[in-house]
């Protein structure tokens, strides 16, 4: 807002609690867009994420206190579907925490020409199962295993000694170059397609050495290119 009292930008929020009036929104928005440069943003999440959030907050679904949460979610999706189809931007908050969502919205709408992407780099152990939410998954069990080097076994892939050991082998260095080249190609295309969250997973046997090292190296490489990156070592502290 400027000193003249003119509003430069404004946002209005609506949800399924508007009741039957929500059915009027598509027509209202079409008329609004005839006079203003307006965009419609639709925010959603998976059923599993919504059920978890309602469970954590112990709040009833706003569609009705007498409805089971799952049924409330289903009814809400049906009521909001015409608006979802009209949306210019759809944000899936399933993998965002509140801080990441705030950062994403701030970046996305402070600069309309930039489409931000949050990258999550995950290390894991195959013995504990494959991450179900991985978009890209790489098996690094072909790399030399520090577990079989007595002086390195007790350290994790975050330790410089372990990193130097794994990087001392030519296959590691070649693999890293190929992965970095692949990500340099893929990520801009993901951004163009409107993807907001990318999960890259590296797996070794136990999730303690090779996958951890790879995740850390790729995290640093992507951060140097200006991407918003977080790292998760899922199985690092498991026996």
C-alpha cells in the first residue's frame, strides 16, 4: 500500500465453509478478471496429509462436526472441484511444513516470473524400505562400502574421512558428474511444468555411509546453483 492509499496488491481467501455461496465464485472470478489482472491460486494436500493434520490438531472437519474427517474431505473436494479446474496456480502442500510453504509462497508471488522449487535430498537404507515419496531414486550400493573398512565403520557419510574414501574411487566421481548433469537438465523442466517439490533419494544397504555422502554432496551442488534444498538422512541413526 502506498501513501496515496491505493492498494498495489491484495489477496482474498475462500474455502468450502462459504457454503452454497462458493458455487458463485467461478462466475464472480471471471468478471473480476475482466477488470483486473487477477490470478486464482488453489491450495490442496493429499488425503493422508489432511487426515494426519486433523489428527494432530484434534479439530473436526469444517464441513460438519458430525461427519467423519475422511468423509468431510471427500465432500470438500467435490464442492471445490469447479474452482480447482479454474485455478491458474495449484499448490500441493503435502510435503511442505509451514516454514517451507511460507517461503514458497513468498518467492512465487514476490516475483511472478520465478517458479520456485523446493528440493529434498533423502538418504536411506534399502534394508528399511524404499521411500514412497521419492521422485528420483538412485541405488548407490555399487560404490565401495566404508562399512568394511574398520577405521571408517563407526563414522557416517557426513564425516570428511568417509567422504574422501568414497570419492577416491573413479566410479564415484564419474557417477557424481552424471547425476549433476542429469539434475541440471531435469530441474529447469520440472520448474517449467510447475512442480513445487522434488524429492531425490539415494539408497545404500544401511543408509549410513554411501547414501549419506551422496546426499550431502548433491545438496551442496544444488545449493550452489541457487536452489532451495534440504537434506533428510532417514536411516542414519538406525542400528
